């Protein structure tokens, strides 16, 4: 009996993978080439971000400026700081942002602190800008080892991941950061006698706050991708996700309380979108399960 298997005996997907086989040296050469392209993309993005470091940093301080203008305007009118709902109305464009007499002030306490801050900011921006190139080369390297249906299933996640991350970053920039900074400004002690407590954040600490919140929210917004991938592998089901909804909501509220400042408004601003994304994840897993059953229904 002949136990040899020819290409004609293989499944079309397996035959395609077999045809794409190459010697180890060819794989290493391809990997080196793709790594070079990824490094070049990162370095180019780093130099671009570093060249525009000051305008980018000024752009990142806009939420601080808006919170400061709101706080100063309300304090000048006799208040003790604007409420969070007033700030929400300004964010939504329902109120005009008041003008402030003083500009925001950030300080440096080391000779080269701002230089290193700009380098960190350029590195963070370079990762974001070069991510499409890096992800594409990683995908192209592993794609020959995947079945055609696996490649078709993986590609949408490659596109959805940066989109969801940007959505989380925009939520931080336009909603969460102004509230965090307003809350910080409201803790100041001004005009109360001999003691004055005034917020003057360091440039490096402000950048750390911005990047930490953006990374936290961007990671939380990856929930649909993670759950859908788990659904594709069969590790979770829509029934499991639906029955565990109350525990998931509890976990989401706990995570929102940890990564946001201690005020209920900003916690809800993170918790509500993640709960909605969790519900979307359940729908995505249901669609996957329905597509799995579809061939058996037709037959």
C-alpha cells in the first residue's frame, strides 16, 4: 500500500499552505527584510513627531487649557469651580468656552526634562503612526501559514484594532482629560490666607497622565476584538457572555473606577461605552455561531 500523500489528495487550503512552504533561510531573510521596514517606519515616524514636538505638546495641553478657563471663569463669578455638568455642556458644544485671564502653566524641574519629555512623546507618537506599517508586515509574514478562511477572519481585526484605539484616545482627549484636570483644579487652595495650594504640573507628569489614560482607554476599547477572537476559537459563546453579563458589568465598573479619577462622571464616561462594546461583542459572537451552523442548515 502506498502511504504517500500527493498535493492532489490535500484539502485546497492545505494545498495552498503546502505550496507556500519555503526553506528556513528564506523565512529568516523575509523576516529580516520586514523587520528593517518596521524599524524604518518607526524611526521616520519618530523623527517626524520629534520635529513637531512643541506643536504636538501644545495640542495635548488643550484639555488642560479648557478646564483652566472654565475654572477661572466660574471662580471670577464667585463660584468655587464649575460643576462637571457645566463642563459636559461645554464639551458637547452647548455652552461657549469662557475666556481666562491667565494661561496654563507647566513647569520643569530639571535642565533637560522637557527634551526627554519630547523624546518620550515622539516615541509614543511613533508607535501610533507606524502601527499600520508594523501590523501589515507582521500579517504578511504569518499569512502564508494561515488557511484562507483564517486570513479572511483575521484581516478585519487588523483594521478594527487601531480604529477602536483611536476612539478611546479621542474620548480621553475631549471628555476624560478635561474632567480630570477640572477635578484637579477644584482641589486648589487659593485666596484663603497665608497658605496657597496651586496646581503647577510638571511637563513630564502631564505627558505621563495623557499617555496613561490614552493607553488605558485604548486597551479597554479592544474588548470586542478580544471577545470575538475568543468566540472564533470556541473558548466563549454568546450564551456564556449573556449569562455572565452582570459580572462583566461589575468588572467594567471596577476597571473604570481604577483607571479614572475619583469622580462618578468620568467613571461613567468610561463604563458606559465599554458596556455597549460588551453588548456588541455578544452580537459578534452570535453572528460567528450562526455562520458556523449555516452549512449544516443548507445541507
